[in-house]
C-alpha cells in the first residue's frame, strides 16, 4: 500500500455523495429542524444531486463533469457548509448547528480522503 494514496475511490466518493445528498433531503425534516434550515438543506440537496449524478464516476447517470473538477467544486461546497453555520437558521439552534457541523466534517473528510488522481 502506498502511504501517499488516499482511501476513497471515485466509486466510494460517489456512494458517499449520494448518501450525503439523501441525508439532506430527509434528515432535517425527520429531526424536526426549523423550517428555514429544512428549506436550505432541501435546496442544497436539489443542487448537489445533479452535480453528483453528472460527474464522471462509476455511478454517474451521465459523464459530463470531470472528476477532478468535481473535487475543486467540493472544496467550495464544504466551505459554504461551514459558513452556513453562522446563518440565523443554524447558529442559534443547537440541533441545526450540530447537524451542520457534523455534515461539514463528514463532507470535508470525504473530500480530503478522496483519491482525485484516480478519476477521469
């Protein structure tokens, strides 16, 4: 095993992305978050789903976005989730803030551990 290699393959990254997007669609409502937070998460999921599905990876619906480009956009997405913690719908609400911090951490770890060189 190469010590410089990263453990998340393009296929695993896609699985994690689909799971994260699904969690944005479902968990905020199940957790009875405030309406603004639910709307933000559903809107984000609606934007992220096509972006994931159109990325060149083994579980793509259509190969349009290069995997390495996806990685660059992911950096922006993780930063946006982190900054979102300061929005009123999150910062003053314990449940929403903890969920957002956890989601940001999981998404960030996924990006950091992905082998971006192995994708198309």
